[in-house]
């Protein structure tokens, strides 16, 4: 074996190792692992570029993904909300590196090792899911439900749980190593086609028996997630797979469109005439998408910037809608955050991957299974947000790199290829540097909430600010710290610093309702009613259909004696409903004050 081949194999084994650990560290809960993975992929990419600078070729799919990455960085930089999008852009950059490395390093033997690694992951994760459901969390869940006075006896635990904790603990849904049951369901339905086709190819061997065992373990876990969308997409995908197996190639191509149109017509008529049950979660998503249409009209071409959907959505959310961080449709959310240009570039990447999946007869079974894996992933992300969890997105880009042809569909110009490779190193390196600064800022900000000494809290927040001075959450925390000190000491200087900190937070994020709300409280406390009114109105401008906020401004107007405006906002609050248990607790307190005065 040549020296370069040995190096390639070692690098491929490193990718297999990273793959094994990736699915055990959820991408939302463990941002630190996302950073480690990004740095690892960057070092591997840089090494292979310098090792094979004259041999490497850029694929058109990589070219489109790189353009999307560039455009996402531009969209972040021109957004009116400053400092956001760092994690998302780093995630896309790491996916680009992963796709390139898998396409160039994972060959025949390495491919088999990588598939075996993923099978081992599935085995451990599904066993853990079953353990979690019946033993792991069950004892704790039952104890809390049967002993609801536990938290009253030990109030120190209250700071770790939200008021909805006990309510949520009633659910039996499993999530295994992922943060949400729906994301876990997306993971399962994406990999089940691969397990099924491995069984078909090697059904007489131990390998095939192990694959079908994993298939049924995955299906059991899918049921335990209670994800209706996941189950429906599983049924949709596998009824197509069964048709492909039963029918010959020509009949399958001719009859599949007719069957799908007929099925969709039956479903449509069933819903129209109330013959099928309405799925409440789907109704919620319809509300998200209707609101999304209004945001799209706001900035259709360049978008509002990555990670900013959550702030703009509140401005356009209808009264009956739930609060959400994501649009539950990755194409709609991409259109909102990265605009029409961003959506076109991401769609070109996805289209290129699907169309150019290899048709090599030696790899036919594997590539058919990869096609269905990618299709399952895409379909589920049309009704959910798994794409935005890096641990799940890793799965999509990993298999996309495995399936796409390594010899065709490449950029022909060597000069352009070399330029792009160098540019990828520079820009992804810049993204890593920015991500390190942001993650350190967040680390110090979160540590601040775990200490009680004022000087120590201030030191941690100033460290957080030095690492990343566009983190508006840091300035909000500083505002809270200074206002608490002002209430204890009465020093005018602390009050001024608090106001300046809150103003800085809303300068960086003009849609940050918490910043406006706290400023309104301060101005009201200091009898500056004109500015307090201005801040309360800004809160409602950012989130007009929240019951609590309408109640708070009606209380304010009642306090200053403006009965006309008090009635307007109080009557509006009666038309709205509390979205969460937390909101209802605060709303009830405001209602009590209004009734007493």
C-alpha cells in the first residue's frame, strides 16, 4: 500500500470515529461538541488539500453548498439583528467540509467500515431509547407525578425546572440521545431504508439478520417517539419501496405517479369532508407557515438572517398560534432567513445530490437505500426542524457524500478548483474563529447565572462581552445585574448603567422584547411615564398578540389614569389566550392587580 493510500485510510478512520461520537452528542444540547467536530473536519480538510492540492476536484454540489455558505454569511452580516447566525453558519461550513471529505476519502473498504460504525450507533441508540422509556427515566417521572409536593419541599430545585416541567413529564415519548422525540423520529426513519436494503442484499448472512433486527428495533423506537409525522413518512416511503420491489422497472415508473396522485386525492377529500382525523400538530404548522408568508414579503430576496426567524415570527404570529423557534419546514425557513437567493442555492445543492447519486451497478443497492434515506430526511423536514440540529444534519450530508459519484459532475477548471479550495480554508477558518469567540461568550454568560456574588457576576459578563461584543443576551444580563444592584443600594450610577445595557441589547436586536420590557419597568419605577409608554408600545410592536403584554400595558394605562387606552388593551387581552403555563401565572398576577385597583 502506498504512503498516500495509508494516509487516506487513517483519515477515513478518523471520520468513522467522529461519526460514531456525533450521534451521542445532541447538536442543540452540546454546542461544544459541534465546535470540536468543526475544528476536526477543518484540520482534516486542510491536511488533505495540502497533501493532494493538484489532484483534488470540486464537485458542483460542493460548489453550490459553498455558495450557500457564503451567502448565509453575507445575510448574517447585513441583518438588522446583529451578532446572530454564528452557530448556523458554522454548522453549514462543517457540513461542506464533511461532504467533501466523505466524497474523497471514503472508498470501498472504508465505506463498509463507516456503514458498520453507523449500524453500531443505531444498535446502541435504539437500546438506550427502550431503556429510557421503560427504566431510565420512568422511575423519576412516576415519582414526580405521584409526589407533586416534592418541589415545594425542596424549593432549591425550582430554578432548574420551568412551571411546565411536571406537565411535560406526563408524556411517555422517548428521545434517546437526541433532545426532541421528533428529531429522534427523523433519525430513525432516515436510516430504516438503509437497514432494509442491507437485509435484502445480505439476508442469508449474520450481517443481514443483524440489519433486520435493527430495523425492527428502530420501528419500535419510532412508535415510542409518538411522532405522527415520522410514522406517516415511514409508511409513505416504505409503500414506495415495496412497490419498487414488487413491480418491474417500467411498470413502477409508469404507475407510481398515478398511485401517488390517487392517494393524495383520497387524503384531501378525507380532510375536506372530515372523514379523517385532524392532526393538531399539523394544524399548528399550518399557522406557522401562514405567518411565514408575511415574513417572506418583508425581505424576500436577502432574508432576515440565519437564526432570526424566531424574532420576526412573533411580530406576525396570529392569536391562536403557538410560540416557536423554527418554521417546521426547512425550505420555508431558509427562504425567510437566507432569502430567495439562499433558497435557490440550497435547492441546487439538494437537486444536484439527488440527480447525481451514482448508478454504478456494484453500488446499486447502497445508492438506492441512500436515495430513500435522503428522501425520508427531506420529507420529514418539510414538517419539522431536524435540519437545524447539527447531529441530525450530519446524517444527511454524510450519506449525500457517500452516494454521489466521485468521478463525474466535477468543476473542470483546475485553476478555479485550487482557488475554491483555498477560499474554503480561509472562510471556514474565519467561521471557526468567530464560533470560538461566540461559544466562549456564551460559556461565561451561562456561568454568570450559577454564581451569586455581584463582583463575580460582573467579571464573568465583562469576559463574555470581550469575547463577543455583539451578544445582545450579555448586555441584557448586565442590565439585570445593575438594576438589582440599584434596587439594593439606590445608587444612580447603577440605574444609568442598567439603562445603557438594556439599550445596547435592543440596539443589537431591535426585536428583543425582553429588552424593551425591562426598560419599560425601569422607566415606570422612576416615574418616567412617557418613555415607559414608548417601551411598552415597542414590546407590542414586536409581539402584538401576546396576552400578557397586552395586560401589562393595560395595567400601565390604568395606573396613570388613561382609562380609554386601558380599556382598548384590556379588551384586546380578553380576546387572546395564554400560550404557556408560565404566561398564565404572570397574567393572573397582572389581572389581580387590575381588579384591586
